[in-house]
C-alpha cells in the first residue's frame, strides 16, 4: 500500500502548471565554510550589497517536486533532474511561486520558472526525467567562453578527482558546518511535505531523501578532501543542476561520493556523484 506523494494544490494557467505561493525558511544563518560565514548570513550578505542572507537555491527545488510528480509520476523520483539558472535571490519572508510548462504527450523535458509576488524572476531552467540531450545548465556551459586569468580556480585542472568518501543522512543527523541542521529539522519547515520523506508507504518501501536535500548529502564531506580552490571566498552560484540517475536514495544508507572537474568556465563547475545502487549528480556553476 502506498500513499499519495503530495497533497499540494496545483493550478493550470494557460500553458503552465502552477504551484501555490510559498515562503521558504532560511536555515543557513549559521553556515560556515573557509572559516567564515556565508552569503546566507545577514551581515555577510549585507556587506556584499544584499538586503540579507539569501535563501539557498536548492531550497526552491522542493516547490517543483509536486509539479514534476504530477507530470511524470514515479519516474520523477527515480531519474528526475532540475537544472536552474538563478536570476535574483529570495529572502526569508518573501513568497515565491513555481511553474512548469505543460508537456506534450511523451515529452521528457519542460521549461520551469519561479517568481516573487512582485513579478521578480527568481530562476528559470528545465525539469526533466531520463536521459535528455540538453538541460538548461548544459546549454549555458556551451555558451560560455573559456575562463581567462583564473584566480579562485587557478589550481583546478580538468580531470581532477577527489577520493571517494562515505556519506549518509540519518533522520536526526546534524549535517555539519556547511549544512547546520538535520533532515528532521528540514522536514518541519519544508515547503512541500510528503509522506514519502518520513514513511515507508511508497513504491520503494523506504523513506527517501527530498530532492532539495540531495545537495546536502552530496556535499556532506566535501570540505574534508576538497578540490584545490583558492580562498577564502564567498560562494554564490549562478546555476545548479541536480540529476538522479538511479534514485531515489533512502535515509540512513551508506553511499560513496566524490568530486570531479569536467569543465572549467567562469566559475566553479564540478560534479559530485554518488555511485552504487543509487546514483545522482550535482553540477554547479
């Protein structure tokens, strides 16, 4: 016996499927990397000209999960991919809304978008399932010129790869300085709750990790054996892509992760792959 994946109310608007307005919670005020606070800390963000600490990009990915599940069903959890180009940050207290284009029969990739109440665009990109030829991020990478005179990435070389590290995500496990909270704490404030995240009443018989938490899993031990990126620096990603190749990964299961540099462009672009029975991919620019 399985339960419905989501109870989120979705609406149709022209050629779009639209989710409800949501106000994501900021959970990275205390995030630390390179021995300093991050862009999600109010004081650090304000020094860089932002009104406050930004909502982390993958937090928005949860709002697309009910939309994608409505279109592709179980396949979304097993081979889903979100590829986003960030246009403007969102801040705690602001409402945002996700949308996806309605697909034609058999279509496996659709355009996505997210806006604030005042019409400010938060992100645009693609959602897809299975093996697609071109995502929003791959298109962007193809448009960028080779990086000249690198500073932060000066020591990176294409083909560099870190050793494999064991990662896992227990329900009550604190995920470290980079993600100073647990899955249990996240599920209390996640924008789109699902019984699949905390119960076994789903097609896989085990509680699964939410899509937005995959970046947390992939990067859980990334600071222990990192690529040679110069710092200290304040990270602010322009693009992110999370793809499940063999999903969904369950709670508590030990998995392997590693970083590999496939391409060096204007900003950091690396893969974090979790191989084994379950497999996924994170790309960032």
